[in-house]
């Protein structure tokens, strides 16, 4: 849901260094980054198989319990907006330590919650601070260089996808074994605390030093510059819209799956819903190929293939709603499709430039998880009111909207015939956002 086998050099920018070209300093352990991303992103998804158990335990309706999944997506979007931009200028080790500590505290509060309001607020808080994956991904990607950017994003994204899918399996199994959904929150807190002792010291001190003669931007200026980035970079607008659409479809499916499996005639428990994490491992592993494919064929081609897979998966799950085999096949197709789309879209935006990498990722992920929050909320409401088929139709509409975006992007641009100062003799200089100093940089 999310965004490598070799270490990647960090960057130490100088006055003569291009804003998009990293300079070697020390190394970032990309496998460790992938594992850390998996553990932290799991905090967003592990409650999903527990929603039916939470509804019973706290004596609330399934629709009310669905607010927990929406709170997780909303909190993640808030954290991306308010915290991820800091990675362009802040000390990464200190920022990482603070975020991990706050996430641990919020998980423990959630584990002790006695009512759905407390649990929802704790979920909102922990999902706001567990945004480390969206800080670590640009750190690894922009330092990998243009020739390896897609591959590194794909491998880190593999860690994120493993974390999001396997977390459902682990939380379902822990709940079945312990008899309480609270145990899953305690396990998540312990895993996050373990990272606190390992990860910060293995990161570079900063993403990169600011260019000589240019002062660091204040926090408010970093946030104020986000709309300008979206306005200036067509690649960012395309990726943000695609991310919102495909993740809305993804969230609809996973938000209602636990309810669908628990209802007659299937009648499965939280463990069965969590088992889908293991059963979608083939799709998770296959999604790692999206990175090299984006490097070779371009992000647009990978986006199109991913959307086709996601649409097919929803169709399979919709046409055979009570067949476990069809549901597993549909979930696999959806996972590989959405993961491939995200990897390709991030490879597209990280080409904009190193000095704004965290901020363009902020805009992209804000759109993505904003769409996810709407998808979770709409999915829970549609399922309660109209059933499984209605929820999947809404997910399919989101995939169709994303397909329309890809189709429009694939159309060749028509050059202007008016006077243009950028024209050169014998041709037209193409517009690109991959300049040496990206627009939107502060």
C-alpha cells in the first residue's frame, strides 16, 4: 500500500551540486529501511481484521467500528501533511526517535481503551505519528540515482506492502490466540519500540545540506510551499490523482472484507480475515517487479497494467462473493495492481528533485491517504446499507476514474503555436519539471 537489497549513498550538497544529483557521504541500509517501513506502516492496517471483534467487545455497531479504520487513514494523512515535510530540513535521527516514541504511547492507550471514542482518538493519534515510511522512502529513493530510483522504490515498497498485508494476519492470529483484540495493539507497541533502539542511529543526520547561500526554510514556509509544488509539477498532479483513486478502491475492499467474511453464509472470524495477508503474499512479492519495470518502460505503462489488475481483482471478488478461492484471487490481483501503481507514481515524482523529495511525497501521500480515508468511510457505509456488491461497485468506479486519468495522460501533448521564449532554433524545447533546481523549492 507503499511505496533495497544494497546500500544507497547519501547526499552532501554543495554550491556546485545539482539539486537532483546526490553526492556520496555515508550509506543508508535500504533493507533496514524496508523492514522499518513494514513495521511502522503495519500500525495503520492491523486493526482492520479486528473491527468485527472491536464492535462486539465495545458493544457498538459495525458502522461505528468502521470509524476506526477511517480515523487511521485520516490520521495518516494529517501526519503526512504536518510531519513529513520536516524531513527535507530536520535532523532525521531526532525526528525518527520522537515519532517512534509517540507512536508507542498511542498504541498502549489504544490497547487500554474502554470505549470506542477513546479507541478512535488513540488511533487518530498513532496514525498521525507513524508516518515514518513516507520519510524513509524519499531518503532511499532520491539518493539511489535516476537509473535505480524505480528499483529502490519498488524494494522499499515491497517492505511496505508486506507490512500492510502481514499485519492483518498477525493481528488476526494474535486476537484469536489471546481472545482479545487488545493484545494486537500491545504487540504492535512492542515492535515499534524495538525500532526505536535500532533505526535512528543507522540513518544519515540529514537528507542533505541546503545549497550554499540559501537559508533553511521555516516550518510554516515548508507547508505553505506545498500547493505551489502541486501547481508547478504536472507529474505530481498526475501521481496524486492516481494515488487517491486507486487507494480509495483498495481501502473500500479491505475495510469491508472482515464484515463480509464474518457474515453468513461464510461466518469466519478475525483470524480468517487476517489470513488474507498470507494468502496475498504472491501478489506482494510480484509487486517488487514494478520498480524495474518503471525504470525500463516508464511509470505510465506500469500504472496502466496495475489498474487493469486491480479492476480484474474487484470483478472476480464481486462475481463470486461467497467463494473463498475467488476472494483470495481477487485480493491478490488488487494488491499487485495497487502496489504497482503506487511504486510507478512515486518513481515519477521523485524525479522532480532531491531538495523537495519529502515535500512532493507529502503531496502525493496526502492525496493517496485522503482517498483511502474516503474509501474506508464510503465502503463501511455502503456495505452496511446495500451490501458487498455495492461496496465493490464503488471501488470499481474509483479504478475506472484512475484509468481515465492514465488514458488522458497517454495522449500526446499538442504544442502551442504562439510565441515562446523557450523555443530554440529548429524546434521546441520540451517543458520538464526535472530541472537542476526544481520549482517549488524554498
